[in-house]
């Protein structure tokens, strides 16, 4: 029997040995670029080869065939490792240490491997992270090019962590793949959480294995891994995509003299930028007390979640100045008589604090959401009726089977349909001929879209005008825009933009356009002329050539390249490349065979009339493009110049949003003290030849809508062809978009949803009435005394922009060419 001393010695020996063993191998964050030798990513972070952690196995190193422009960096996404049979990565780890695991997937095609055929499971430390997982389906459903799955495993006993990839046996030729793996030792981030819906009950979360579902910086901007606190390399995203309903509230940033003081809270909890920015309801107590600010997150059913709310009072200093109730999934989380009072909890202004709420999400219909509601507490009689929130994290906890995997998300039917769309060819209805005015309703909506885009901007339209341009372009020049985008103000394009764009030589440009022959000019703007051209023998393109005398040319040229090179979406016009040669500059775009939406609505020389469903499709396409700009890209992008001339149509009538010269990226958007002046041209469609009340189409349509007379002013070619329910949904949506107060206007996501719903109403009606005529729109209106007048109105052409004399209504506009 050994003496107590020797036992002590042995224990000491093992403790020291363990520590040395682990330190020598792996206590630093590890980033593996799978299937590659490694390198540095766009953020300057080093990724190393995965080979030395892979147990002997059959695997293939492959290179992606295509680099999606929305990839944040080519490392680790352009290379992958592919497994045809189960394969294990083995990492030496420290016992009693929590780890973060991030898996990076870019479902592209890799030589002979098409990621659409890949279904697999991933098990780490005995926990099932993914099963029957398809990165391709998941990315398609989320309309993303790549995805990052993030997990945090509780401290465990073994000194090795196995991560095993197993191709699914249920699909022939299935394989597993991975582009990047990160393994980061992290402090214990969990304690006890309040169990929502069970009075005063708490649960211990320290032993939980979790998947990180969401991590958002409320009221703030994207925070890159390299700017995270505690070296935890987390990304924090903008919260606006998760705001539900029309209420955006007000986002703001702490004044310079407010310092964030962590006190007992460890700094790794969240970076200063999370606590320095927040969202509140706004200054109007009467409005605030009537509603909840709501954030909505899609999650998998049948799991328990921890919702972590980060708070820091950065405006007020005293207890009972701002007191509010918190609900999670319609259940009381923190409500009267125990409402939230941040100063009371944290003790001071600038002191961060967080609260964890555990919530069980069952599998009742429609029940796959985490909904966080906050509203001011009235019984506490606080000085201000308002709420505040700085950050949200949502963690999914593993279930009793040590499982964290959910099903693959289902891409919506509409999305699948939209993807098939390009193959559909449009047959113009040649029976409908006539001298035509435009589709009032469509233009109304486009005007409405404009206004949705201006949603977060407080000022009325300014006085800036510019000439209209034909193509993807900001033909108009606008020095303020260029100046306000100082984030990328360097005179060189970022490496990323350079890498993603094709460089053309000046000779290629001259050849493509037959030496810039005037007969190839298809548009003219302040920036210069736009030419039709052909590159690579057969590819039709539109080439925008800079006007060497344009002062702002360089900046706007760069804005457009920087913006467009990183964006790729079916409903955004795509930039093929650029040419920079001495003083000359050109941008090269996909050629849009059917020109602008405006031409199809107003040009009476085109003898075809867009049918209603197609107009709706175009609206949905444009809305989808804008929704992507607002929420899908790394930064929120506000277009600021949406109008029918900036919605282009390709040969399959797919709508593409163009002209990013005036757009603005998110990081500035939410800080509250940036320029909020609306840019671009006037949104409303105006015709001064009409009676005063009809001059502005948007106002006139609203007037008619309120009196139930909307049917009277729709395009005569559409009369009787629109299902009344569909029209109502469409008009109600447009009306909401035209609300005077930003808070009442829907988000682009809501607009999109409503338009798709309207389309379904139309399709259902068409389907059920095939062969019978749908005349309801006219029913009961025929012979009404107003009818004739209104139809007459819509037959008046709003054709040439120069016909519109806007100065009569908006005398501050000096240039009558501007709309
Ligand atoms: C990959 O497979 C999907 C579905 O089978 C198919 O639609 C796609 O075209 C394929 N991609 C390539 C590059 O072969
Ligand atoms: C890790 O995997 C290897 C090879 O399959 C196995 O021998 C080992 O026991 C595993 N270790 C743990 C802790 O699961
Ligand atoms: C294959 O399908 C069967 C039943 O259809 C299922 O039980 C099993 O889990 C599936 N295997 C994988 C790896 O998905
Ligand atoms: C990190 O923050 C600094 C200061 O706010 C900023 O300039 C930099 O661009 C950020 N880095 C990344 C990768 O976003
Ligand atoms: C910060 O400055 C504002 C005015 O600029 C002042 O009202 C406020 O009291 C100051 N706060 C602190 C903590 O000094
Ligand atoms: C949730 O659990 C129930 C009961 O076990 C099951 O019927 C249902 O299919 C599960 N839902 C999901 C999305 O896994
Ligand atoms: C909360 O209640 C509203 C209104 O009854 C309902 O629409 C919503 O689906 C509920 N949310 C959840 C997560 O149960
Ligand atoms: C806020 O939401 C909660 C939970 O759904 C609800 O009980 C409460 O009545 C709402 N408050 C207001 C002002 O709408
Ligand atoms: C695997 O995923 C596919 C696609 O989501 C689904 O159709 C199939 O039913 C799943 N199989 C199992 C066994 O869950």
C-alpha cells in the first residue's frame, strides 16, 4: 500500500504532466484549412493544414470550381477535404476545459464531387453535431453561399477530442466534406439560467453541450472574429434581420464620455462594441407603451434553448428611469412585479450585465421560433417608458440522446420555384394590343419600395437630383455619397474586390465596343456613356465608360466595384469586371436584354403589356434583391435609389436591382449620427398634366385605396385579370410602405412575404378558375360614375421624363430632369 505521500506525489506528477503535455500541443486557438497547406485569410488570421490531426484514412484534397463573390475570404473556403468513408480528426485537448468548435462548409462543386450529393454526420466527443446533414440544402434554404456551424462542448475527461465525419449510407455516392475546422479553448461561459414558464426555477447550464444558433450585436454592426473580446474569435452580427414587424425602434451608440466598465463580469463575455450600442423603442412614450419590441429567431423544434440577453445602460444613470418587461415565446421571463431595470441590476451606467433564460421549444405547429418581446413596465411608473437591449445569443442544448442535430431546413416552395424560373420562357400575350399607359399598381409599389428603402432615414427627400441613367449605374454623380463612404476611402481597391473581379485591358474594351462606336450606346448618365458590347467572342455585356471630366468618377467607380464584387444574387445585376487604364475607367456588367422596368410600363411603343402575374414576379424579384442587400450580406446595404429605371430585366424577365453608386453600407447606418439624407432621385411618379390631386401617383393611389376605389385606377390592360384578394393584399402592402412614420413601415422581409402571399392568392385563383373568366374586379364597378375619369387618367402617358415639370410641385428642385 503506497504511502499518502507517494499518492500525493503521483497526483502532482499527473497534474504537472498533463499541463505540460497539453501546453506543448494545443491550448491556443486552432484554425485548420482542410485539404490545404494553409495560409492567411482576409482578416489576416493564419489557418494551418489539417493533415497532422487526421487519423490515417482515405481522403481527397480538392479545390472548389467556382468562387462565390459573397465568400468573405478564399481561405478556408476554396479548398476542402472529402471523405468517402468514416474519418476522424483527433485533437489533443486539456481535460476540464470547455472548447468551441466551428465547422466551415462551402457547398460548391469540387472536381468530380458535387456537394448536392453530400449527406453526412459529424460526431465530436460523443455528441452528434450533425446528422444526415446537407450543406447544399441548408445553404440553399438560407440563400447563403457558405455556412459556419458553431458548437461549444462542456469540459470532458479524455485527453483527446475525436471529431468524426461519416458519409450517409442512405444515398448512393454520398460523401462528407469540410472546408475549415476551428477548435478554441474557452472559459466556462455558462452558469444558471432562469427557466421560462416555471416560476423561480433555474437550471444549471455549466455541463451543457450547445450549438450557438445566433449571436447578434443589437443596434450595432458586424464585429469580426479578430475584434472579439478575450480572443474567442466570435462573429457578432447586426440584429436588424431578426427584428419582427414594422417596429425597428431606434439604434444608438454610447456618447464618448460613457466608458464601459466590466467590473466582475469577465471581458470575454462580449466585446465593448456590443455594450456600446443598443436598440430602444424611441422617444414617444405614448407609442412605446402600446407595443412590444420583438426579435424573432428560427430554431429547430424539440430542443431546449438558452437565450442570453446582454444589457448595458448607456444613456440613463438612475434606478427606475427605464424599467421593462421581457417575454420569451409569449411566456413571462422578467415581468412585473420583477421587471428589468438595468441600473438596478448592474449598479451603474456603462456596467454590462447579461441574463440567461432557458426555454423549451416543443414541436407544435408553427412552434420553431424563439421570440423575444420587450415592453415598458407601466406599474413601475418609470421616468421613461422604454426598453433597451445590447446583444442576444441563442444556444441550443443537446438532448437526452447527446444530439444537437436538427433536420435540414426546407427551402420554401417559392424559393425552389424561383430557382427554376430562368428556364421558363415568357410568351408575350399578343392578343392584348393597344395604346398603353402604364401599370399604375406596379409603379405604385415601386414607389413604395423606394420608401421602404428609406425606412430608417429620418429626413424628407432632400433637394438633390441627378439625371437618370439607363443601366446598372450611377450615371448621376454625388460627391456626398463618395465622401460618406470613408470606410473604403483608400485610393486602391481592396484586395478582395480585386481578386473577385476580372481585369480587362483597354484593348479588350475597345474591341468589345467597336472602338466605342456611337451606334453601340445604350444609355447616358452623368458618369459617362453605357455601351453594348461583346467579350470572349459571344458574351454580351454592358460597358460603362467613365467620363474623364467627371470629378466624382473615381470614387463612385470604386464604390460600385467594392459593393458589387462582393455581392452575388439572382436579383442583383452582376459585375463581370473592370478596366483601369491611365485616366480611363470602364465597368463591365451582364447585359440585360429587356432593359429597364420603366420602359415596359411606360413606353407605348412596345406593343406588349406585362401581365399581372409577371409584374408581381418582377416586384418579388426586386424585393428579394433588396431584402438580400438589407439582411443577406455581411453588412446591411441600403440602396437609396430604387426606381423603375434601376430595375433591369434579363431575357427571362428576371428582375435585377442595379446601380449601387448611391448605396450605403451598414456599419454607418445604425450609429444614428451619420447623414440620414435621402439620396437619389424623387421616388414618386408624377404627371403635372393631371388634376392636382392626381399629380402624384402614390398620393392618388392612397386616396383611392382609402375610399375603396383602387380598382378604378389600375391599368386598363389588367382590368378583370387580377384576383381581388390578391389586389387587396398587394395594395395593403404598398399602403403600409407609404406610411409617414418609419416605425409603421414593414421590413423588406415582410414586404417580400406579403408579395409572395399575393402571388399565391393569384395563382390559387387562376388554378381554381381555369377556363372561366375572372371578372370580379370590374363587377359592380362598371357604370360607376367615377369609372370613366379614372380610366382616362391611367391612359395618359407618363412617357418622357422631360415632360414632367416637377418644379411646380417641388419648387426647391431646380433641375426638372430629375424625377
Ligand atoms: C450538382 O447537382 C445538382 C443536383 O443534382 C445539379 O443541379 C447541379 O447542376 C450540379 N452541379 C454541377 C456543377 O454539376
Ligand atoms: C478516438 O478515435 C480513435 C480511433 O477511432 C479511438 O481509438 C479512440 O478510442 C477515440 N477516443 C475517444 C476519446 O473517443
Ligand atoms: C438511413 O435511413 C434509415 C431509415 O430510413 C434511418 O433509420 C437511418 O438513420 C438513416 N441513416 C443515416 C445515416 O441517415
Ligand atoms: C476591428 O475594429 C477596428 C476599430 O473599430 C476597425 O477599424 C477594423 O476594421 C475592425 N476589423 C475588422 C476585421 O472588422
Ligand atoms: C456626458 O456628456 C453629456 C453631455 O455631452 C452629459 O450630459 C453627461 O452627463 C455626461 N456623462 C458623463 C458620465 O459624464
Ligand atoms: C419532435 O418530437 C416528437 C415526439 O417525439 C416527434 O413526433 C416529432 O417528429 C419531433 N419533431 C422534430 C422536428 O424532430
Ligand atoms: C406569440 O403569440 C402570438 C400572438 O398570439 C403568436 O402569433 C405567436 O406565434 C406566438 N409566438 C410563439 C413563439 O408562440
Ligand atoms: C407583449 O407580449 C407579451 C407576450 O406575448 C404579451 O403578454 C403582452 O401583452 C404584450 N404587450 C403589449 C403592450 O403588447
Ligand atoms: C435526409 O435529408 C433529406 C433532405 O433533407 C431528407 O429528404 C431525408 O428524409 C433525410 N433522411 C433522414 C433519414 O432523415
